[in-house]
C-alpha cells in the first residue's frame, strides 16, 4: 500500500510542477506557452522556469501532511528532488 501511495504522491508532484510552469507562463509571459517554452530553451532559462513551477509543490505537500498521508507527501518530495536533479543535469549538459 505504501508504494502505491508513494507513486500517487509522485504523480501529484509532477502534475503540480507542470501546472505551476503553465500557471507562471500564463500570468507573467506575454507570449503563448509554446513560444515561451521555445524561447526558454533558446535562451537557456528553461531550468529556472521549471524551478519556479516547482513552487506549486508546496500546496499538495502540506495538504498531504495535514491529512496524515505521509507516503503521499513523501512522493511529492521525491518528485521535487527528481525535478531538481533533472534541472542540474540539464544545466550541466547544456
């Protein structure tokens, strides 16, 4: 049961990060989503954009903690760590 809860939390963390990126782009960017992501890759600030989207992971993390769903919260934390490692690898490679 705990592996399934961890996986659900991981998926929620990834979804929250993707939602955070789209929310950030829709609020602060004058271009549409496709153009903003293409510009982020071209000008090498995609990692910063993804990191800003990860701020939205605080919401499901603390909701899961308040509901005493600790394995879900661990999954969200694991997703955040995986995203941070992916950003670091992306920065090193590019």
